[in-house]
């Protein structure tokens, strides 16, 4: 499903050079649940954004279904993200001026099947237990509800890859467990490939495969 070869990320400034990722190799199988763990500042979000096609590496290749996504044009990469990739952010990134239903619909409104989007969004929100919240605005929701809306939005285009970047960082323990159970269910029952990054060691139990990111290097558990 996803393959990474010799991935580097370097940030240059007038003061110093920051080498965040140092030659990462990684293979993710279809329908797997992979957890990437590391302390704050280790480069987990940087790695996630590169894998999802949101930020180009300084060196190296990222293959999604055998296509090197950074050899594609910006338009082709955007289309690949639209069709193949869902992304759940730590801070939700819901648009305050839109309702819950509208937030979920937004990523699919430019697709060929836009007239079916509303029904699909309603179905997803029902599945998330948010049927009674579809006409609410983000400020009217709890943190757990906002993150479930974010998951529904990530699923609206029926992706085959779901990236979760510290998705429970702003949730209490109850909402954390509910969200992880939901993502685990999507993985096990629907074959959705999940890659989750977190600094929370307890969340690694959700993953079938666990990697640790430290000092720019990725190490598999028990290696």
C-alpha cells in the first residue's frame, strides 16, 4: 500500500540546519494498523505530512500503490490525495462558519458525484453517533464530537489510507478510547489501512505494527 525509501527532511535557516528525518525506510501493508510513536519534536508530524503528500521530502521516495507521489504534478498529487488518502489532525481543523454536515461534505464537493455527497455525509455522521448534531456548528460540540466529525470528513471520499496525526491529543481518556475503538473497527471490518502517530505509549496497543521515531530514525518494535 505504501513504501518509503531513504527519506530525509532538512530545514535550513540563516542560523542552522535542522535534519529532522534521516534516511527512513518503511513499508506499510494493505489493511494494516501501524502506530508510529515518539516524543514531542521527534518529527512525527513531519513524517506523516510527507507520507500523505502534504509536504515534500528533501530526499527520498514515497510510493502509494507503486506510484512515486513526489514525481507527480501538484494536480495529480492532489487528485491522489482526494481519492486515496484521509487525514485526521490533532486540532480538528473544522471550519467554524460551516455546520457539522457541511464540514463533512466539503472534501467531496468538487468530485463527480457531488449530488450524492449529502446522503453519504449523513450516513457517516449517523455511524459516528452524531445524527443529532448535523446542523450544529463546531463551537457547539465537545472535543470528542469534533474529532468524530473530523474522522467522518476524512472518510467522505472513501480513502484506502487513513492518516491520524495525534488524533487524541486534545481528548480525555474516555473519548480517547472511544475514538481509537472506532478507528480500529474501520481497520478490522473494512480493511482500511491506518497509520497513527502519537507520543502516547498507551495507544500503541491499537497498532498491529509499532515503530519508534527517535533522532530522525525509525525503529520497529523488538528490532
